């Protein structure tokens, strides 16, 4: 036990030293960059004493203690984890220059890096020629795809399933596009909707935000083609799992992922499964001609080049060039491959969910809401009076009890599901309220793979104490 403590401690210290070295090289890089020009005195108005800086940062550090341990496998709640140290170091390196990827004048180097990483992501999906760029979020990336969808079919509706991200409806309001909710699992109703000729684009979600479910893109695609309906794939969460779809024994159902290259547009969030800090989404269009919808003639920017500026193909203006630098460095270290890099990380997160699901199938105190398609598990405590209201109450108790434990707290997330969906799988369930609160764990850290049995045991023990 004693030895294990010191081995762990030593590993933590070594990781910390490595991280400091990375940040050091970011600072040296900036000094080297500045030294290319004559030295310059910093102006008095921006000077700040070391003591004052230190005291402000001490105060900030204390304020930041009011947070959950997103880095730790004990945090098994929402879709949050810190970026990889290489992404942080690269971001810090580029941020000191603060390039703006809006225009080539604003960030020549990082604009090139952006085109490279976007090209790699497009290749992962099987896109050939394409147009695309990074955005500040998945929501903005989706907004751009919906905006192009509306520009192509101004008189037709945009359709999405009830499980699509809530921002699709909202963004359709923003762009004044007619939108409808549609069940994507029932192909007959889908076809009858398509037949009416009123739907221009359909949003298919590859990894829903709630349950990580992958909608049946491969089944929808032939129908959409038959009726000339465009497809936008919202892969904000699940997109990187495409890496695992082409291996001989895929640990995810590969079909939807293998159809992605036929979609008209795709969105993916590198700030979710791409090890990036927030501020990094990405939108891609299969037809490079989509660029024409973005055309504008702002008088402020483009001076030095006749090449295409990223600002000419994006709705946003200023964007951090540092985001492109961070993603570029991360993909060098963790390439989009199944057998190394990001693929090995995703295998572990997926495996954690598979193991969790298997453990629950043997449990008397926990039930599974649905099988995980990716690495998100949804479960709920078994209650004596097996009803929506008792399960909701038990969920809330368990959720709070887990977080409030003085030793080794556990952070889960609560999630609302239609009671009718539970009743379908559990005939004895009494749907005495339309919505049931259940538990949700996004197992998006590779460390969850080793830790998942511990979490399961602890959640089971808590559940036993409650029901
Ligand atoms: C997270 C997510 C979004 C929204 O992305 P943000 O980066 O949070 O703005 C959209 N769609 C899906 C499927 C998501 O998982």
C-alpha cells in the first residue's frame, strides 16, 4: 500500500514536470518569435507588478476550486474533460501571438494549420473535395450547416428527430427556416413525409447528446436520395468514433459511420472527443460549391492575398488561430487512426461503457435505460414501487448522495427520459408521470476503462441503500 502511494505520487510529479516543460517551450517559442524584431519597452499602462499578478492569480485559483474534478474518472457525469497537455501547450504557444483565423492577414500560419486539420477530419469521414472550417462550437457549426440547407431549399423544411440537440430547433428559428420534428426510426412514416416533398434537409445525429445513440443513417440515406432530401449529419459528439468503424471487428455498429461520406454536410466537435479546449467545433460540406453562400465583401480585411480566406467561408468573423494550432499539434501526437492515437483512446471509453452495461445486466439494484451505442450509459435505481415517481425520487437521492460523500465522492449526471420509453422495456413499470429522471454517465476518459467496476460497485451500494 505504502509503495503504491509513492509510485502514484512519483508518477503525478513526473507528469507535472513534463507539463511544465511543455509550457516552458511555449514561452521560449514566443521569446524566439519576438527576438526577430528590435527590442521594445513595454508601455507603462500595461505593466503589472509581479506581486499584483500573483495575488490576482491566487484569488482566481481559489475561485476556481469551486469546480468538479472533470479530469478524474470519479467525474462520470456530463461531457466534460480537460484538454490534453499537448493541446494546452500548443494553444498557449499560438495564443501569445494571438492570430485571428478570420483572414490570412490575421493568421497566415494558423490558417494553413486549420486547412490541414480540417482536411484530416474530412478524410476520416471519407470526404474527397470539400469545403469546411473550424468554428467556436458545435452549435455554430450546426447553424452554418442549417443556414446553407435553408439557402439551398428556402421554401422547404429542415427535419430532425426528437433526440436531436435542442439547438437545432432554436437555430431554425434564428434563420427563419421552417422545421419539423420527425421519428427517424420509423422508415415508413419517414418515407411518407419525404414523399410530400416538403422537407429539404434532414438532420441525422451520430451520437445523441443525451444517450450517445447513433441514428440509422445507413437506412435513411437511400430514402433521402430517392426523394432528393439533403442530409446533415450532426456528429458533434460521436464523429471521432468513425475511426473505429473500419477495423475488422468493430466495437461499435459501423454502418452509420460508413455512410457519412454520402452526407451533404457534417459537424464534429473537437472540443468533445478531440482532446481540445472549448472553442473548437468544425463544419464540413461535401460540395465545395457551398462556399458561395458565404460570399460577402467586407471592406476591412483581405489585403495580402488572393487565396481563399477562412473568413470568406465562415459565418463567424474573429476566431482563435490558437484553436487550429492546438488541434494540429494534438492530431500529430494522436492521429485519427484505429490502432494508435485517438483510436486507442476511444476503444477504452467505448469498452468502459460495454463493461458497465454488462455489469448492470447482472444487477438487482440498477437497471439500464438503453444499450450504449458509444460511451454514454443511462441507468436508474430499481425501486420497490417500480414507478416513474419513485424512480425519479431515487435517482435524485442517489445523485446527491454520491456527490456529497465526504470520502471519494462520485459525480454523475441526472437525465430526463419519457416514462413510456422505460415502460416499453420494463412491463411492470408504472408510468405515473410523463417524465422519469434517470442517471447518465458519459465515460469519455480512457481512465474510465479501468475505473468503471469501482464506479459500478459504488453506485450499486448507494442504490441498495435507497430503494
Ligand atoms: C454538443 C452537441 C452539440 C452542441 O455543440 P456545442 O459545442 O456544445 O455548441 C450539437 N449536437 C450534438 C449532437 C452535440 O453532442
